C-alpha cells in the first residue's frame, strides 16, 4: 500500500471523517469542529467515501502555483537589476522596473530575487524600545520642519554639497528642496523664497540649533539678539522653534524634528539614485530637476492631514523679499558722512546739509550677489566708495571651513608662468644643476 503524505490540517479532517463513519459524530458537529460549512463537510465526506484518505489530500499538491513569477520576467528583472539597480533597495528597484521597463512584478518578488542573488540582506528584527511619538500637527502649513543635509549627492560626478529640506509636519509633503554649497543665511533665504512663492507663509518653522537660526553666543547677532534669518522671519511674521537635541532622529528623540531627519535618509537613498540615472553632476542641473522629484515624492509618501484648513497665509505685496532676505547691519555716520562695512569705507552723497545726517544710524543691506544699499529711515542713500582697506581675519562658521579653505586655495593659486610652478627647473623645463658642495655649505 502506497504511503499518503498529508498536512496537519488534512490529518485533522481525516480523523473527523473517521468519527463520522463510525457514527460517533454527525456532519453538523464535524463542520463546527473543523470550522467549515456543512456543505463543505458533505463534499469532504463524499470524497472520503469514494477514495478514502487520498480523497482528503489537496489536488494542487506538487503542481506549480498560479501566482508563480514567470521565468522570462524573472530573468529580465534580474538582468536589469544587475545592470542598473545593484545598490537600489527592493522598493525603489521595483518602482523603476515597473515604470521604466513595464514589468509586472511585485515588491516582494523583487526582494526575494535580490536576496537570492545576495544583492540585498534582509534586516534582522531587533527588540526596540517603545518611544512615544509626537502627534503630527493638524493643519497643512501649521508647522514646517527645515534642515540641511551635507552629503555626496552627486557621488563622484560632482562636488559635495548641502541639500536644504523643508517638509510639512502634518502631511509629510516636501515643500522645498535646494542644493547649496553649505548652510548659510543666503542659502536658507533662497530656499525660503521658493517656499513662499509656492505655498505662502507657514505658521512656524522647526529647526535645529544651527547658527543661522539661533544666536548661540551672546556676543553674536543683532541688537535684539536675533540672527539674520531670525530677523527675516520676524519681518514675515513667522515663528522659529529650535529642537532641543542636536540630532533629533526618530530613534533618539521622537518628539523632536525626527520627520525631516527621516526624510533626509530617504532622500540620500532615492534622490542620489535619481540623479545618477539622469547623469546630473552639478547643483544647477540638480536644482532644475528637483521640482519634478518633489512632485513624484509627494505622490508617494504624504499622509492626509486631520484638518482640511490650510494654515498658510498669503504674502502681502508690500513685503520686499529682496530687502528682507538681505544681510542687514547698522552703522552710524561720521561727521564727514562716512561709514565702514566689511573693510570698505562708504561716502554718503546727499543734497541736504551735512549736519542733518551726522551721527545718524544707517541700515546697510547686502544681497546674495554682494550689492550693498544704504537706508536712512527706510529711504535709500546714494554713496561712493571712499576707500577699500586690506583684507582682515574673518569669522567663519564651523560648517563652512572646508568651503572657505577651498575658495582661498583657488583665490591664491599662482599664474601658470609663476616661478612656483617651475621650482627645481628652468623656465624652459630643463632641470637645475646644483653644486652639492654649495648645498652642503
């Protein structure tokens, strides 16, 4: 007699059918015990009477499943992953296979293929502590998280730079992305102007304790103890809140600005690969692509807000954004109507009597292009440059040191005909002949 292979569920059904056969159990009781309908038990009983235990074995055992991945699709997916998407995650790789190549394949199928080919390691499940997550704000624009992510966004194709990120807390939607050389007032000002043009004024900005947002030294800042960006936000009636921890990631500080930090991790994965697929290698081309990426991102990851009210406020036409986002400092005019700003002496030109402007405060505004304007009681003043002094030591933020050193090295690079380039040889390229005895003496 041939052995019959049965699953535990089929063995349980066999025992029930045997009890029904011996009249120790009715079909109604068997249906209740097996969790089946009476009609299903009647069918099982009919198969058992005709074929015995073999009639209770699934007829699909040993056959190929209906949902098994097609061999041709599997081979094509593996070839494309090996060629273009080796370092992609399964989710992103599946999106590209479906959108760009038209393959009908699921994320789990791609994950299993990549695990078999050792292109993806399944993550181990760790026992994690339960942290109370801060509830999202209710309205769109009520709280916008802002941060800068210094990363090799263009990999080896272009210079390392910083991506400024603004993300809505209520929905998780990206508001603005902007590539800049480093975190600075003018960089954040440009990003903020893009956000204002697209959405309007948010209620509150949530940032870290970077010196752009917060005066970390009592001796630095404006008279009202605001940074330049803080002064600009005050002019726009936008509040700034700084996170309590320097890195408020979801695992370290769920109540902090972990959502923008988590978005940075996603961007460092997806955006880098999108830039690679399009062979973009500089900030200008990257910034031109970012609006398309924002639309795609916001179509995949946002969550609906609890309230339909839009907290954004319109931007009044009376606001001069160019002046608001300029670097502003105050100077006092001397008796001969001069002032000094960044080692340059400016001579104010006026048709009024000179004594009327002596010892009066003047607001100096410099835009991102280095153009300087002078204002007295919000009225512009004409000026000429009287004297430009020698360059002095300047204060550089810690995050900008590398960029400043790089600029300094290029600024002082000697010309091609400078003798420095020909050290150890004549100008025509022939090597210098040194007298060893002379060198020793």
